[in-house]
C-alpha cells in the first residue's frame, strides 16, 4: 500500500520596495523604461563607485517587517553574496545574511473559514540584479535598469501544508504589502516574486524530507500549480522507492511542468561576508515607532472587525479589504453615510465594476462624498434605488453632485398615496379582466398594475406604496 | 630649473597665490623633471596638456583677483588607483586597458577613462592643485615593491637597482626625485608609509574614514585609505587638510571635523608620551635601521617627549590576519573586472560566458593579483570561512584592542617603518612570503584603522653591499590623532641632522 505523505512548503518572497530611487544610488526605479537608462557608476559597478544606503528603503523595509509582526534589530549587517553573472555588475549582490534587520514574525490569513498563522523566519533587505535578455540579434544583452532596485526578502517558515494554503499565504502577503504602501503587488512585472521550497514526509514523521526549490512562479495560479506538479513528482519518486535529490527546479507555466535548474553539486558557494563598504545598519527606535504608526490596521484585522462590528458578510469583507484603496473608499463613505451593508453592496456592485487599479492606487468613478450623498437621497426617499443607479451612471467619472443630477433629470419619488389613488382607480377600471384575476387570488397580476403606474409616472412612484394601494383597492389585503 | 618645485607646498602655493611665481612655470618645471626622471618609471600617464591648461587657468584666476586655494598651483602626482575623469585610470593592471588586436596590452594609454573624478581629485582641484600625472603602482595596490605593476617597475632614486617600495612606489619616487612637491598614494597595509620610508619622504596613512574612498579603485575596502606623500611634514599636512573630511558618497567616511594640520606642525610636544613596542625591534630588523630609528626616538626624548615601553602582544599575528582579510575583500572587489562593461574583454571563439570571464581575467590580472584572488576565495569558501575569515576578524579585534590598551598608556607609538631599507629589484619576487613579511610593521595599524605616518630618519650608512639608503620612523596614534602625529614628526624634522634629505645625483 502506498504511504501517505504530508506536504511541507515554505515560501521565499522577494518584494520590490516602492522607492523612487535605487537601494544604493540615486538612479530611478521606474519600470519599463529604455534599457540601461536608469544607471549610474554604482549601478554599473564601475571601479571606485561606492554604495550609499537609501533611507526611504530602510523605512519601507521596517514597515513591512512590523506589518509581519517581526522583531526589528537595532543593528544589522549588510553582506556580499558573491557569484559571477552578467546581470550582476559588481560580481556580488549586497544582501543581508548572518545578521538581518528583522526576524521571528508571522502572517495570519483565513482559509476555508479557519484562521491560519504562518511563521516568518526573517525579513531582510537586498538589491535586485539586472536582467539578461537572450537572442537579441544572436547576442545576449544585459539591461541594468533593475540592478540595484531595493527588495525585501521575506523568508516564510515551512508551515504550509498544501498548494492552496501556499497560494492563500501569498495572496495575504501581497495584500499586507500593498496595504502598507511598500509594494505594488504586481507579480507579472516581477515586483513580487516567489520561490517555493517543497518537501514530502511520511505522515507522522517529524523530520523534514529533502526539499526542492521551485523558481519562476510569477502568478498566484502558478504558485499553486507548480507545487501540485512538484508534489506529484516527488510522490511518484518516493512511491517507487526512490529518493529526492535536493535541487533547484524551474516551473514552466506553458507546459505545467518543472525541470532541474541546478543540482546540489552545482549549487553556488556564495562566499557571504560582511560588506565592508557599508557600516552596520542602525535602525533607531524613533524610526521603528514612526513606521509602526504607518502600518495601521491590516487587512485581516480589518475584515474581522467589519464582520463582527459592522455586520458585513465574510465574503463582502474580503472583497472590500483586499485593496487598500477600496477599503479606504468604504470607510470614507461610511463616515458620511453610516449604513455599512448598503455601502458595501454599492461598492461591490456599481463602484468596483468601473474601477481600475494601478499598484497601490485605484481609480474609482465616484468619490466617497458622491456615493454617500447618493445613498442618502435613497434613504430619504427622494429617489428610488433604481433611480439611484441611473444617477450613478450619470455622475460616474465626473465630480457632479448626485443631488444636482436628480433635480436636473427631474427625478423624484411619488410617495403620496393621495395623488396615486386616482391613477390606480383609473387603471382598475380600464383593465377589468386583470382586476378580476387579482380578486380571484392571482397576486402575481398585481405586478402588471404596478408596472402600468411606473410607466405612467415615469418611474417616479414608490413601487411598494403602489403595490399596497392596489392590494387595498382590490380587497386582497397587504402581503 | 627646479627652484619652484623644490619648495615646500606652503611656500610654493604662497608664492603663486601672491603672484611672485606662476602656476604655469611650476607646472612646466614639474613636467620637465618628470621627463628627466623617466628612467625611474614613476609615471604611467603624464597629463601635460591638461596640467598646463589648469595652471594657466589658476594664474588667470589670480590675475582676476580671485583668492586661490591652499594648494594654489602646486603640481601634484596621483597614484593611478584613483579615478580621473577622462584620463586613463589603470590600477597598474592590464585588465583596465582595452585589448589590442585581441590581446591584453601593457599600454597605459589604452587605459579605462572613468566618467568621474574621485572625491580626492575633486578636492585637490578645488584647492587649486595642478594634476600632472598618474603614478606607477603595484597592480591594484597589491605589493610592496612596485614590481607587480603591469607597466614596468618604478626605481628608487637613491639606487635605481632597488625598489622604491610599494604599492605607491611611483608617488614616492615622484616626490623623492623632486618631480612634484607632493603626491597622493593609497595605503591598505603600508602602501604609503613603506615607500615613503624607503624613498626618504614623509607619508601619511590617515585614520580609516578620514579621507573619502569614493573613486578609489578598491583593493580591500575595510583597510584602504588615501594619504599624501611630501618632502617635509608641513607639506604633507597641508595636502592632508585639503583632501580630508566627510563625504556623503562614502558611507564609511567620518563626520569628525578636520583640524588645522599645518598649525599642528608647530605644536609643542613636550610631555607627550611616546610608546616604544619591543615587538617591533626584534630579530629580522636591520641593525642600522634599528639604530637610526632609536636615534630619532632619543632625539624626541631630548625634545621633551616621555619615552616608555608598550606592549602590542598580537603584533605577530598581523601578517597572517592581514593576508586573510585583505585577500578576502580583494577577491570580491575584483569580481567586477569581468570583461562585460569596461576595460579588457577577450572572447575566445566558442568560449561562451565562462570563456569570456576566464580569458579576460587570465590575461588581465598579473600573478600576484591572481594569487590573492585565489587566497581570498579560499578563505571565504564554505567549510573554511570559520577557520580563516572569521578567525582573522577575531584576531583583528585583538590587534585593535592591543592599540586601545597601549593608547591608554601613551599618546603615540614609535616604530621602524620597515625591517630593511630598500631591497634590490627582483630580490624577493620569487618568494612572496618574504615580501609579505616586509610589511610586518605597517599591517597592524591598518588592521586597527588607526592613524599612522612615516618620517625619514638618518639614512643607513653606506656599506660594501649597499649605498646609503633612507629609512624611516613610523608614528602611530589613536583614530583621528593625525594632528598629534604631525606635531611630533615636525619636531623631529626640525632637529634632524639629515633633513632635508636629497637622493644622490645620478
């Protein structure tokens, strides 16, 4: 009988910090520019060029580590990771190794209704490498725009037990980084990158099995798929009595397969040692407190509060909390119109339909002020919910006041039974057959009469009131 | 005529600033002296046109009534390890020269031309110095005899069959042979102090962090410092004052204010406690060198210094510790010379990326550089790191503590600068270890990051096997005590029976 295995996964995530300039020089970090246009002697690793640490990057890194509940170390050390490659101009990457600036955190997220807490071993700062592009006119060329861009590496504990859990962790991590404004959450452009360490062990065994590291997982879907493929591969080897070789494997999304990138024998000896061009990094307590204040309420906590205090459904809370701009719109609207469920419904349906996101920002068709005013008009009975959607379509993309649009369109709700009664009596007289059907108990026919009234009043009548009026006039009593 | 360039830095700058002499004339004299001394191999690049243009601009500036800087019109030579915008910068290595017909070329005119000046160059220019050229050196500063230059040896003006020392050999020769009143060198393990001592000039290794390393091609980043060489103490002090100070482009540069080093040269040294470590006077020290240095120490005692013994017990680990830490850093610092972006690029057909790296670095680096890259790679390797690199860092701390403890007892320390006077070219080439051991007196101060200088003492007496040769007193002080070292050195210089020193005419 085949052994049952437990899957053990740990993710290493690289997140690009949203600074304007690089980690050790003033070159721009802008994505998508002409190759080699954001370079300097430092980026190029020219002889004599020295690194100077970007303070903004440190602040963002500290904020990220705090959001992941890490301990911040007042003193940490930059180290050189040495290897040769054309996209690495100095022949070493400046990173942190033996003494990172933060350790021992965790990330909480929900999965299938349960709360999961996954350990964060460490968060450290490092610089990105450039990019080799092969086959340009038969040559390999190098673009160093990305070289030196500030990254944090978030090393997760091997606490994940399934590919679904890994993808959920990755999503939760993306949400947190996006929330605190340090990363734009863009996996496709590579500003958030994930490597997965995957191993199997027989159920009940404490000792970890041999792991393989999976590279090139540039979407949430690929994270899940690559792990599934790798688990299947390792299971087949173990079931056949084989052993897993420790290696680095690349995921090929177009084929849904993985293949060996580097075996253990080919593994680099990175010869890490303290970077002598940079003094130890000292993070003063004042910086930690300033960054702690900027972390604010994180998506997970916010969701829980919205469900318990505001009465949102977990599904609605999830949608509204994923992007910080949506959460902000929700809370801002709520401040002016304190009806959480209505606001949540409107944002999920009308507002998000036309929203466009750009990293940490999002464009909405309306402001919180417009939305609150519109919902206020419905609540006051000035317009119907249906009319509100018409008004929304008019104000979307403009800064116009819903109230002004309502009066311009001549919209109003006729909610005066006295003025509607003659119209209803007229319609009953004009449609004796339908009236008789209703009297005989076919309540559904009431809709016909209501529709006629709406048509004649240009949809300004309050439907519930009209419905009640017909019920009364036809003697069937209210529902 | 050498009347102008024979002056001290302050006198020459004063005359030019006062209009009694022209910067152009001083530059012409320097360029002529460089030409006359060509056989000494001091220079890799002579910047004749730009030096004259710079000098004329300085003269014009004065005529227009502008106040000139502290180095007004002073011709200065700079070690070719500092980046000079638009001028060949070679580090003494073929790896920074463009290939010639698919081969590495021993031709400094093909050298890499940096797009920027080192901070020290900017500061010299801002002080109105005139840069006359780039001086010869051991490749990347790795050596103690200038024999590791890819472009030929430099020769000691006291005896051209002998080494001027290294690695700032060319800078020491330029000053000792009277080509320039001052020069800039770099000191990683003694590379300013030792050639200064062997050529009979003053050389300062400032405290680590005192002078910006921005634009200095790195050998060992935690040890490298830039310092001046000059024919007298106050000249060196004035140049140091011009180049020292915080630089936001070097994260390891200190924010401590720069004192008036020149004024310090006239300070009273009576009562200063001068420590003499017996570890520096043991076997292997040339008896005549020992005698010369002890004479200087005795003279300082007569001038009011209090001389007392101190202990520096970890001195004997200095060489081993240095050659682990310096080579480790060098192996990483030199990785950028890969043929991809600048300098030499050799591509053997079909060799691919590894072929490019291998051919470029094999042809571009000399044997000593390769030896040190190999050593450094080894000591950082998995499985050896703890035994070598980490252990060396621990010993470095012990060496630093030796000095801390000594400086609790004394104000400065006096030692010989090198165990022997200048040795013959070729004498130690086949025996790297004997070459390394010659640095035994300068390495500990580099590891500790403290201030040091070398000032000439009485040359050794001529013997059958060697002529009279310079030697020097090394003064070491706590971090940022350059002013104190200068005060003591200047005091010695004032009473020294052999100052000013001149090499014999050829």
